[in-house]
C-alpha cells in the first residue's frame, strides 16, 4: 500500500514538473515573441527617422540648388541686358541717323 502511495505521489510530482515545464516554455516563448516585436518596432521607428532625415536633407539641398539656379539665371539676365543695352543704343542711333538722312 505504501508503495502504491509513493508511486501515485511520484506520478503527481512528475505531472507537476511537466506542467511547470510547459508553463515555463510558454512563458519563454511569449517573452521571446515580445522581445522580437519590440526589436521590430524599434527598427521600424529608426527606419522612419532615417527616411524623414533623408527627405529633409534632400529638400534642403534641393532648395539650395533652386536658389543657386535662380541667382545664376538672374546674373545671366543682367549680363544679357547689359550686353544688349549697348547694342540697342547703337542700333537706335543708326536708325535715327538713317531716318535723318532721308
């Protein structure tokens, strides 16, 4: 009788050990899943920040390039105006002289 009692007690202990091991395995699995999810979320946030920084830098560089091109265009316009002003004066003078001569 005592032997049967010890066997049942050993079976109960074995069952408790198995259940505890299962619970521990589930707990470790859940913890691993949470850690992976947290790492994934962190990586996604860093990716978004990197994209936003790249977009901001590209926008800034684009704006600077636009300003540079505008300045260059204005310089060329002034240069063209200055170059043509002297030629226009000479052309007007020729036309006036021509008209006076007729």
